[in-house]
C-alpha cells in the first residue's frame, strides 16, 4: 500500500506540473503568441504609420549570484599561524562572485519605435492607447477565429482624448478599415473631431430637465 501511495503521489505531482503555469498553459500561450503578435502589429501599423512595433517574450534570462571566500595563500596562512598571533595578521582571502544564468517563464510585451525598444511607461498616453487597442482587437479576432464564430459587435469606450489630431485621424482610418469585419461598431467619445467623423450618431445631451437623446443617420 505504501508503494502504491507513493506511485500515485508521483503521478499527481507530474499531472500538477503538466497542467500548471509552466506546463500545458505555457505551451498553449507560446503556440498562439506568433499569430497574436502578427495580428497586433498589422493593426498597430495602421494606427502609427508603421512607427510602433510590439513583441511578445515568454522567457527571460536571470542571473543568480553566489558568494564564496577563498584563501589566497594557504602557506602564508600556516606560516602566520606558527609565528603566533602577535603580528595581528589575518589570513589573506578574496571574495569571489559566481553567476549563473537561468531562464524563467514570463510574458513581457516589448514596444519599439524609431528610437528603439523602451518600457511601456515611457510612451505617451496616445501611443499607449494605440498599443492597447491593437492588442485587444487582435486578441478578440484570434478568439473569434478559434471558436469558429465571427465578431458581430465592437465597442470602443473613450480613450480618444489622449490622441492628437493626427493620431485621431489614424484611429478613425483604422476603425473604417476593420468595419467590414463587424456587424456594428459603437464608439463612445466626447471628442468633437472624432464624433464628426461618423455619420450615424446617437448624441446624449445633458439639460436642466434631464438628458436628451438625438439620433443622426
């Protein structure tokens, strides 16, 4: 019974590892990332005039350091010990550092522009919004393809205020380019320039007596 229990324990441990974050989950992510990256960059190129590019990285190299003290000269140490401690000399030693690189599983999103690869936090609000929009739309398309269904509705809620006039025009062009893939695209915005770009509009106007809704086709 003890051997049977040990064998079952090993099986369960292997199953837990296989279905854990470093097992099948990682393999599934690694298999889908190239397609997601290509789709993201296709959308992002339209939004940034080919100025922004993203890369998904699933492994990162880290270095672990270990310290060891090594006596430089054993003979000198022995000689000093025989002569006595009156000299107050301590055995000479050096501190050695050793480092070994290892890979850890991760999911980093690297963003590059004309100046090279920079952290996400260093990009402007408009640039960050375009990257987020491209990734989310690419992920939605990928999920729809894998489920065998078509995306019917796309809702874009705010975020346009971070765009300058040029960025806003690129975003409008990108939305018009992907429009045939959806039955309906709804955008929520307070930006007049963005609002005027679409003929069909539902405008909500706040008044003293409450909100009024007008429809333009």
